[in-house]
């Protein structure tokens, strides 16, 4: 008989945070992680010229009490992102003036809304006239790009709350990369006696009151009194026969139904490492792109950012929401070519010109990653209800965590994952 108190599924931000809290409280904890690395949707690689390549989470923004406390404890540093923001539309480049036309009347109306509905429904109901076409397109691009969400499902109330915090949208980056926070958590956990098993895909959870048996893809079994499941909601509700899908025995239909009430978007991230930051040169388009931070465009890969103010020749492309979902099964090579064409369109130079500067590239299509199956959670009209159900443990034995279950304003973030891990750990410690 195994003497483990608790097994955690997933060594992402949420699982690691919970593991550290519980091992500090004296519980015997083991993490089972499907990948050959910790961090989940946090994945920092060291690139050329010692640049940190963030293939997953990159920015810190908003109200981040748990993240900032951890960064402080770990002695890590972060830097503010600066630079000019551009908009490129219909072949024209504009320096960021007013981003979204008719934004003020739109927000005014949204603030008067009494009953929640999808943001698409809201636009159709109140801003259907032709003169608002630009507004409708801009809101759609924004919701898809930033929240990785589908406007047909994204909650108008949740977006209203998100947009009311607009003043806090300054972006920061962790200087040694987000993975350094994960390493800090994992080291602390291991020092307290915790165990992390990598390359361990959980396939079945057989449970009864305070007794859990976990079966993994390689046929091994692990036993504990309780279990914390921190896989993304997209994986939780996936077919148990899929690569990361988990069968529960006995089944937990109410929890799986609840997980379906939470929106989960799609995202593709492309990192292009160039020989030099050609966009910063005075000769290039009269230096108008010098020190740009973000470009939002209508190109196939619409959003691009630099590492400014850090000296770097890396550009990152971002496609999210339903447009990214459509490319779920498209080859990386083809998507990379879309990235090059997009930059060629925006910078008005031949594709060959772009590739002549290119020295390395990385692409992650998170939708086709079996252990993520998408991007991150967003609120639909029914998400509050789904989250409430999932945040209630089953028989003091099955507990759920992860960014999607966080109840604050920073949905879909690392902060959400850490805070959820911390909260559920507290609950488990109390119940123990
Ligand atoms: C491309 C991208 C960019 C992002 N950018 C930002 C950003 O700039 N700022 C920000 O704050 N947030 C960002 N996020 C969101 C942030 O990364 C996540 O909210 C957070 O990392 C989620 O942590 P988690 O622990 O909840 O889930 P995960 O990190 O997904 O951890 C779950 C773990 O479970 C494992 N797992 C899955 N199935 C199984 C199984 N069957 N058996 C065992 N293990 C399993 C997975 O491998 C994974 O390690 C981004 C996300 C993506 C994808």
C-alpha cells in the first residue's frame, strides 16, 4: 500500500504551486506529468544570442498578487515592455492613435447591459448598423486575439469586467523567462521531499472515498488517499481514448458537463529569430518601425511583437481564436510560410528578403498539442456555474485545479493558474 497523501496530475503552474503548498504543510505529494518537462503552458527555451524564447506564456499584466510574491521569493527580476504600437490595415500602416472606432458608445452601452449574453449577440443587437462594421470587426479581432476566444460564446459581462481594468494593461516580462518561476517551485517542492514523475500520462482514475488508484499509459499504477487534477479543461472533457484523455471509474458526469461550460480558445505562436533587427535600421522604411513593440494587422498571422526595450532580433507572431482553430491540422511549415508572408505584407518587403535575415524559427500550434488542446480559458455566459461545480471536490477525494478554475479577474493567465493551485491546496490541507 502506497503511503502517499495526494497525487497531482500535471506539473504546470497550478500543479506545482499546489504541490509546494501541500508539501510545506507536511503532506506526502507526488506529481504525475505527461510531458518530459515541467511547466505545461509555460515553456522557455534559450535561443540564439541568449534570448529567452517563450513558446507559451510570456507577459505579466494586471493584478498579480500570487505571481509577484513568488517572483520576490525566487529573487527573479522582470522588466517593463515599451515601444510604439502600430496598426496595419488595408495595406496601410498607422501609428496607434485611437484603436477602436466607436469604442466609447460601445462601452457605454455594454455598461448598461443587465443580462449577460455573448459579445456577438450584444453587437448584433445594439451595433448592427452598417456604420458600426469597423467597430464589430475590431471587437472581434480583439476578443479573438487577446482572449483567444470565439465571439459567439464569449460572455459580454466578463469582457466588460476585463475592459474596465484597461489602465492596468502595461506588460512585463520575467527576465530569465517564465520557466524560472516553475523551476523555483519544483525545486522547493523536491527539497521538501516531493516527487515529480515526468513522461507519465494518466489514463484512468479508479476511486472511492479517500482511496485512489491511478493507471498510466505505460500500465503502472499509483495509489494515494486523494487526487488533484490540474489538466486543462480541454483535456478533462476530451474523449478518454484520446492521447491525454482520462477515464474516471466511477464516472463523474456532472464534473465533465461543468467543464464544458468553460470556454477554451485556440492559439498558434511563431518565434522568428533574425540575424539582426532589420526593422530598427534607419534605412528600413525611413526607420518608422524603430523600437516598435506591437503590430496589430489584418495579415493572416495578425499580431507581431518585438522584445523592445531588450536588444533582440526576435519577432513573435500570434494567431488566436477561431482562426487558429481552423489551422489545427495544418503543417508547421505551411503556417511558418504564412508568418513570413504576413511580415512581408506588413513591412512591404519580398518574402525572400525576410527569409534572408531569418536564422531560426520555432512554432507551437497549441491546439494540436495533445496535453493542452487549445490555448487558455475564457468566460462564456455559463462559465461561473461550471467553475463553481468544478471547484467543489468529490467526496473529499477528487479535487480540480488549473487556470480555468480561478475565480478572479485575470482569467487565462499564469496568475490564474498559480492562484487556483494555491486555493485548492488550502482546501485539501483543511480537508485532510
Ligand atoms: C501560447 C500561450 C501564450 C500564453 N501567454 C500568456 C501570457 O503572456 N501571460 C499569462 O499570464 N498567461 C499566458 N498564457 C496562459 C498560461 O500559460 C496558462 O494559463 C497557465 O500556464 C496554465 O497553467 P495550468 O497549470 O493551469 O495548466 P498547464 O500549464 O496546461 O498544466 C497542466 C499540465 O497537465 C499535464 N497533463 C495533461 N494531460 C495529462 C495527463 N493525462 N496525464 C498527466 N499529465 C497531463 C500537461 O502536460 C501540463 O503540464 C498563455 C498560454 C499559451 C498557450
